[in-house]
């Protein structure tokens, strides 16, 4: 432990420490004994652990034993030069699927200490997805309005005509009239399901504790899905409230859990519900000078087969699905409801599972902050 303290003291002067702490990307210093001797604030958020826990802890216990980080540190120590590795898999059960680039360098006068900086190359891609998802939500809203006004009325006439035909035609032809009625009814049910996308203005919202929502979802999911699905929770109890429609949020997380269950082979596996506070997350609203802080993070992760690469780019579009008999409306509804609450949704997926992360504004800062003009 004495070595760790010495390294922590030699990492930087007080001024340099302040600068390192202000950096938006994670900085991690590992001593020659592979114990962590320094982390900045971004690292605490990145690893979802506090500084008091991380300092002095072995890096081998933070990352998997087969993690490429260990070989990266060995390479730096043997060559005494900086190494940059792209597309490193840092997936963990706690944080979900995560791929980053890592710059590792020897610490000057620090013995075998190694300084590592982590850079996520998915930020721009995720922001682009937010705009696409919002566009998908708007397209579904327009489609729902069109269906309600332009489809259901003619269907009622078709069904009524089929009923009259059923009485007039021969017994042999009556099954055809019955078929017309059944198909008209089936289309009406689909239109009714699309009705939830109708543009009815902002939802009726009130102060909601997100953990009350997740506890209700947990109970409903445990009752509905097979006992072979294990639902784990990792909550931040200090999370503040959100201004939301409780019923709609329940629908959002039930849809995500249902998708997670269906992604698992033989519907056997684990789903992890997690919450956290992400101070630096914000979204610039297109078309004006406002930015909205979105610090409340809720994630739904599974260890299923992941999302098919064929639909990853359009996963939130309506009618996009690989399920037999599926309508592809579940995730489109999720995107629409999250958008209605002023939030954003992103996801990561691989052959080892998927993780959906939702970000919402907390109650105290729902009023947006003006950017300087």
C-alpha cells in the first residue's frame, strides 16, 4: 500500500491534478504492482465506482482477467513507449457492452507505472442515433394519425358489406364472407395498436420516483415471464425524481424487458436493471439555442444473442422486426414515449447481449439552460 500512496503523490502537482480532474475523458494510473494509484472524475463515472473504492484496488479485479488492458500495460512497460489501441472490448456485467480506444504511456519517474486514457468512439454515432430515433417517432405519429382517419372508416364499411354478403350468398360461399370480416377485424386491431402513437400533445406528467416504476416493472415481469429469467438490480438510491407519466414509463420498461426475454435462447438468462447519475450528459435541441441536461440514466441489459446486424441501424423504426409474427412496434413505441418525456435512448449490442440506456432530465432542472448567442 505504501507504493500506491507514493505513486498517487507523484502523479501530479495540485494544479495538474485539478486539470486532470476537469478532463472529460477517463484518466487512470496503474502502479507497477497493478494497483490503481490515480483516477479523475471521468474515470469514476466511466467505471461506475467512487475514487475511494478504486484507489489501491488491483486493476485485475476491475477488468476481466483476460482483458487486453493487462497485455497493453505489459507492452508499455517492456517498450517504455506510448501505445494506442483501438476498438478494445471493455464489456462488464455492471456497465454492459463497451468498446473504446486506449492510449497507454509510461509515467515519467514513476517506475513501472502506466497512465491510460480511455476514449469512446461511439459518442458521435450515439448522438446521430438520437436524431434518427426522434425522426422515427415523428414518422410513426404521422402514420398513426393517417391510419386512424383514412383506414378505419373504410374498414367499417367493408366489414358491414361482408355481413350483408354472408346472409345473401350460398352456404359454400359464406366462409369467404367470414374471412373478409376476420381480416377487417385484424387490420382494425393493428390500427388500434398504432393509436398509442397518435399526437395527443404532451403526456400528463407528475413527480415520479424512477425506482417505484422499476419495482412495479420488476413485479410485473416476474409474474409474466418464465422463472428461468433472472432479473438483477443495481440502483442508485440517491437518484432524484423525474417529471413523467408513470404508466407510460412502465410501458417503456416492460417493452424493453419483453424484448430482452425474446432475445435469449430458450428464454433463459439474466436481465439487469440499473440506475445512475450522469452529470455531464446533455442534449442540444435541434433548431434552437437550448441544451437540456439529461443526468438520470436507466439501463436494461441482457445476456441474450444480441440484435441482428440487419436491423441495428433501424431498430427504432416501425415495422422493423426479425420475430415471426412480430409487428415491430414495441421499440418504436419506446422511442416515441422517451422522446415525449424529453429524454434520449441509446443501445449497444453484441453476440453476448444488448444494453439499452435511457437518459432523462431530473425534476429540478427540467427548465432548459440557454446557450450564449
